[in-house]
């Protein structure tokens, strides 16, 4: 079992308390997406802020936060 690899794997999905889903991006993915879709800084308190430059992406990641794009709310009606 390769637990070490799993521990270092980047989180790819963030789900907030209100069941909103974000697709977490790498720095390179976020920079490519910028200008094509809205990219957000995603904070631990479930708040977010629209990112408008590559420098902002770098700063967010440097501070230990995630960047991502909206997926939408989880549909609980089928559960």
C-alpha cells in the first residue's frame, strides 16, 4: 500500500457546509482557466473570492489556500 503517495495527493474537490461543490485546481490549471471561467480563492471558513490575475493565484496558493472553479450544489433529492 502506498499511503505516502495518498497523503501527498492534492485535494481535488471541496464541499462546503451548505453542500456546494468546488473543483480544486493546481496552480497551472488555475492559470490556464483564468479568463475562460471564473476562478476563485477557496478559504477554510468556506468563503471564497474571485481571482483576477496570475499573481493572485500565486499569492493564494502561497498562503496555503486552494483555488478552484464552481461545480454547483449537491442534489440531495435522489437520496
